[in-house]
């Protein structure tokens, strides 16, 4: 009998075909997120499950799915998943750490340009029928000669720095671990303290994972430290930014703009997470630009992510150590 694999979200047919050659696949044929109860119902006798950001795997879930051998996450950040619980239950948990880097870097720069050059307002103005040719409106902020501060210099931070080289910007970064000197020289980066970065940057871009020490890293105090008229771009994790504090600082005029692809209400592992985006942010269309978590929404990239997640699953089902292993459950033998 083939092992059973449950897919919590709709995936590319090529991925289903890859899995179906070795397993009985239970797909999600809708474009919606399955409820937790429905996922448990489908996975209660499954050996494997492919999950996505809205999913949550914890002790309760694992007890309800005792045959589970692997959770193949089609994502990079896995803080919504209880890795220790998976290890205790002898369940592999895997992720896809590399494929989201470049698309996220591209989108971050797109948000920066879109907000500072009034692209959304310009589009709306043209569509309104009021545009009758050039006149001096919608002046924005260029990038050349400005200072951009990157908080966190992991893979995405480095990808952003590399892609900004043509803009002739002053690039700062704050990270407990310095880059190799040759990379700092290559990308014209200057390492500074977080406080100095906030004080000096025209554009602040946090690019850190969500952890207890990064929860509300950009809070009221950090926002007060930023330059008057600075712009904040968040495409890492929603909870890195205190959205209510951002709304207040935007209203005061100190912060010139806020763009985001991620939101606090998406932080499924936070029991105190807000359930909605603050209305004040949604209503401030003149100084905000939002996208619906599309950092990795590039067709070829999403397919590659799903294929890699499926490959991790198949490796475990064959008794192998999966390439994207996050843990090392002792209860499972490795071929």
C-alpha cells in the first residue's frame, strides 16, 4: 500500500504527478486555506503532509496524526511550526530555505520604488480621467544619493544590497555578525549600530526572521529614532513591525511612508496576534503601499518551491535524510 500524502493548499499539477508516482495524494483542489479541523481529518492516517504559511503544526496536531513521518513545508520561515514537538514525535520537518531569496529582494525594491515614486497614486490619477497631460503633481523621492539601511544581512539582505548597486545609494547595515570585508567593499556597505542606522537612513528595511527578540523590533521607540520624513519597508515578517505604532507615526507626519508585503495578523503562532490590519493604515492610501504577501509569487519560483518540498517528502518516505531537514528525529532510521 502506498503512503498517504496530504496537501493543505492547491499546488501545481506537476507536483501532484511527482508525488503520485510514489504515494496516494490527497490534494486541496480549492484556492482557499483548509480549516485546521479539515486538515486533521485528512491527515489523521497520513504519513506525510505538505504545508504552507497559514498552517500550524504543534503537539495537538501531531497527536491527532500519529502516522505522520514528515511535514514538508513549502516555505522558508517555519516559526509557525513546533520543531521540538515534531522531533519528539519522530517526525521530520523540512523547509525550502533558498528559493524565496531573489523574489523577495525584487519585491522589496519594487515596494520601495512604488511608494517613493507614487506609482499607485499615479495609476489612480490616470484612470480617474482627470489627467490631461503633464503638470507638476505627485513629486516623490528618488533613490540616487539617498541612504538605505538594511537591518539584517542574511541571504535576502545581501540580495537586496547586490541589486541596489546601480542606484548610487549610501547603503548601511546593522547585524550582530559582520559580513566579510570583501563583500562590504563589493556592495559598498557600511556596518553601523541599529540606533545609528535608524537615525541616518532615509529608507529603513528590516530583513530579519521572526523570533521573540525581533517581535516589534520596529516599535514606537525605533520609529521615534528614525529621521523625520523617512520611509519604512517591511517584506520580512509582519510582527517585526508594530503596525499600530506605525499608524500613529504616519498620522503625526514624522514617517513619510510605509510599504509592506507582510502583516501582524498573519503570525499564526502568536496567540496575541491582531486579527486584522489596523484600519488607520488601510485608510492612509496616500502614504502606504501594500501587497498581499506576494514576495515569492513568481510562477517559476513557486513551482520550484513546491517541487523541493515534495522532494523532501519523498526522501523521507524512502528512508533517506531529506535535503531541507530542520530537525533530526531520532525515532526514524536513515538509509
